[in-house]
């Protein structure tokens, strides 16, 4: 069965407007960083320009959601720890069927759909484009959405950790492909 978005809900699956907007910030962080990485890896000028425009647009979406989240944070009282938990949960959802299925259909859809294999194939191709600066910006955006200092030691450690995790993921994918 193909990935499906629940459309019959009367309220956010994140539990509150604040929660939904934190989750939206995380999604925009991922898309902005991906298109930034693709932009920086592209050698074709039109593709580079298109990716730059999309990355900037995704960043503007992040800022829109962040700005609209502020009044809800004040009225709903969602703290930093709850926001961080929600952000981490939303990041873990990144390996759901949505990207794996898009990869499957976007790359010829041969054989039966295998979520794990397509998720790994997507990750191998996408994450190898990332550089430390992309990880640094993504971590700063995530921390800001969680109400944490995007300039402090946590940002430095988180950026380093994310870069190492992506490198390990890509390296393990190269080993499997060999």
C-alpha cells in the first residue's frame, strides 16, 4: 500500500498547534538543507540556481512556521524539552514510507516495493551530498525551533554528530554496494 496522509483528523497528530508548528519547522529544515546540499553539489548552472531558489523558499517556510509558533508557545506553554522530544520524533519519522516510496517510483519501480531497501537507497544517494556546513545550519534551525541556543556548544556538538552519522551512513552504503 502506498504512503497515505491522514486527512480525516480534526486536530493535529502532534497534540497542539505548537507541536504541529515545531514539526513543520523540522520538515522545512530537512528540505532546506537537502536543496542546499544539492545546490552545492550541482555543476549545471540552471540546476544550481533552481536548487538555490527552492532551498531559500523552504527556509522562508521555516521562518513563517517559526514566527506563527511564537503566540501558541506563549498560550500553550510548550517548553523546550517537549519541543525537543517532538523534534526528535519528527526526525525519526524521516525514514517512513514517504521518501522511500518516492524514491521507488522515481527510480523505475522495479520489483516489489521494499521500504527498508528504498529508504536506504534514498539515504545513500541524498546524504552523500551533505557537507559539514549543511549539517551545521540544519542543527541550528532545529535548536532554534526547540527554543535552545543555536550558537552554543550544543549546536557545535550536534553539528559534529550529525555530520559523523551521515558519513557513517554513506560509508556503510558504499560497502553494501561494493
